[in-house]
C-alpha cells in the first residue's frame, strides 16, 4: 500500500500553516524585518543599569524573540511536511541562523543584569510597574549568576550555537529524509512499504512472521550506518559536555536540570524507584510470553497485543469524537476550546513521503498550536491524538493567560498535560466498555503505556546518565561501547526476553538522545499525570480547577511550585511509587481477567 502525497490528500487532514504566514512571501517580509529588530535589541548594550534601559531592552528582546520564533516554527513545520524539500530546508536554516544571531547580539543581557545586581533590580521593580511582567525572566537571569561568563565569552558561545546544532540536524536528515527501509510482506501477502511511522504498528501485528520481518528489516538499515550514527551521537554528547564545562557545571546533566530548576536527586530517585519495581516488569514479560504461546520471547513480540483489541483501532473522525467525549470531566469550557483543533486547521493527520515521523505539538505565541500526527487506525494512534492535544491545550491556555516570556512551560512540565489527557480518556473508556475482551485490551494498552513511558524511558535515562559519565571520564563513545551499555541495560530491565543484536542498537533510532536529559521527564510526567487524572476524575470541582490552573500557569513560577499549588508534589516519592503500583494493580487485574477465560 503506497502512501499518498500531500497533493493527493484532503485539505481537511492537513494543518493550516497559513494561519502563521499566508505565504512564503509574507514570511520573507518578516525575515527582512528581523535583522533590524535584532539590532534594536542589541542597541541597549551598556544601558541596563537604569530602569528605562532595562525595560527597553526587555521589550525589544521580547518582540524580536517572538518574531523569530514565528519565523522558525513556520519554516520548520513546512520542512516537516517533506524533509526532502530544498526550499524549506533553506528557510529553516536561515531562520535558525537568525536565532543564533539573536543569541549573539543579546548575549550582553545576562552579564549586565548580573552586574546591576539583585538589590538595584528590586529597586527598579519598585519604581517601574511596567517591569512586573518580566520579573520571572529576570529572576531566571539572576539565578544563573554562577554559570554566566563575561560578555565576550557569552557572545562566543552564542555564535557557536548553529555549529552545536549540527549533530541533531545531521541525524534528522539521515534518518527522516535519506533512509528508506524497503518493503515487507504484510499479513495479507501484499507488499507493505516499511516506514518509521509504520514500524510500531507492524510490530503490533498478530502475525509473528510480519513482526519479525519488520523488526529485522528496520534495524538492518540502522546497522548499515551504525558508525556514522555513533559518531553523530558522540559529537552530540561532547557538545553537551563542552557547554556544561564552559559554564562551570560539574556535568551536562547538572546543567540540564539546573536550567529547569529540578534537583538531580529527582532523576536518580526515579531510576531507583523503577529498579525497585523491576520484578513487576519481569512478571508482565512472563505473562506476555505465556499469552503469546512462544518458546522464547523476542523484542519483536513486545508490542504485540496479548489479547485481541476487538477492532478498537478506529478511524480518525471516530477518534476525535472519542477523545472529546473522554475529556468531558475537564469541563465544558475545556471541551469547547478543544473542539477548535478539529475544525480550525490545528492538525496534520496522515503520513506522506518525506514527512517527519512520530508526533508532536508545536506553534508560536499569538497563533493557535499545531499537531503533527502520522495517524494509523490503531488504539495507539487514538491515544497519541489525546496526548498531543494535551500538549496543545497546555500551550493554548498558557498563551492565553501569560505574557510571551512567561508562557513557555519548562521541560519538566511538558509531558504532564499530554499524559493526563491519555489517562483520563483511558479511564473513561474503561467505565464505558462492558465487554471483557475490550476491558482486557485496555488493560494491555495501559500496561504497555506504562512499560513504554515509565520503564522504557527510565532505561533511556539510565543510558544517557551512563554514556555522559563515560564521556566525562574520557572514554571513547564508539559504536561498540554504546551498544554494550544498551545491551546490558536491556538485560536488566527485560529479564526473560531474548536480547538480540538488533535491540542492542535500538539507541540509534532514539532522536530524543540529541536533546540530552529530556526523556526522564516522560516518566516523571506520567507519574504526575496519574495523580492529576485521579484528582480530576474524583469529581471534585476544586481539584479540577487546580488542574486547569496548572494548564494556565505556563512557566510563570518554578515547576515544583506550580505542581505543588495544583496538588501534586514531585519532590516526594509518592507520585512515582503510586504510578508503579498502578502498573502492578493493572497487571494483576489483567491476569485475573485472562484466567476467567
């Protein structure tokens, strides 16, 4: 089955990037205006020692940053429609270069704010009420005092930004634009083109031959470029360490978590908690082996449903209706605002040649959010829709209630709203379904979500921790070294599964590794989401309103404070432990249901 081109698709299933820019020509007009705007922001250099200079600089920076964000997001999303498009590759590169230029031109701001000092800045706030919306931004600068360099050094680091993005760009071009995986024989005997978007759905096939063929064919392509990918990832890790050392951090992990105001203890505590609950994972794997009736469980068996899903994969329109109905406990206003996504050009639905794989929510302040999907008629795609719309509604409410500089929520909060949406929809479906087979299918799905989001992402987090430690010790990050670490972790997490040479190179296909120390937040976010979903589904309007306040808070306060005010304390062990106990309870429920068969 060949994929449709974008030109062959109904416009209803494509996002409307015209809401950002009606044409490339209009984009070019803003691009032409961007450099003078950068110069206006740069002109305040040396003037931040007065309240007038500080206010003017912040207003100029805010205006040009918003403009460049709009330029970059439009160009990048156009490129994501077809990564092979030379036109939008060029627009993206040009916009990215401007962002680097802005960073270099405004590198003076943090050192100057620091030289002015907290006492003087507080006096400026007292004298000038117009500075109030910038308090959180300035507090962030003051907090970075120990890791801020001289103006000349800051400018040099900013100028290196475009070069530093090379590993991620090269990896994306290689795997999204250049890779073709060929075809395999599907369940019906017909040839099926293997793509990144179809990989997991094929691994969910009931036909083990299809799963094995997809698995082996997919990893064969990565194996062909294993040394290139290893070198690319090694360069990314070394880039992280360079910038961390340059700023006086003990490690790149400390830098990443410090910027997000997260104690490193949260990261390590997550890994420790998951290790305590690994026996539950091994118990689940034993159930999977028994249910699939295989002599040896392989990784191409991991995604296959262990109970029939009874056709719970639905078409896109039905999925939209199910998600809307499932999220009703969030209130009429939420549902009304959400409905815009389906009718106002927020979502790019189906896969096409060259389109970026996976799914995301993105956009620019002042315009509605956008969602990229590669929708397939699967239960997973239904929940991916709910997930990405959770991101979008978080952005939508944050943008409505916060200024531009306060609207961007930190990484630690980013996965909470999306996963809360999934958890609420899943629990609503559980209540609605009456057939035991469907209930078992949902339990299977829930277990897989927890395996994939809590256990698997924690494995990724542990891999990143180990690889960065190796690099800090001066050890070479060769393909073999990276593969050995990944193999060992899989042996620990997936006891009872055959650890073959293909799964040992799975690290090669994880794009998030190029955004170091990001993935752990999927696991912490999932844990917080379990807590929030239970609060919302309790029917307590106060708890629901607390959650909606969380959605509206953006990055206006430290993330731990935002969560505590909404009723969830992630510095305590309870949310992660509660989530992992939910995994165990769901597993026991599925075992009981299967034994009744």
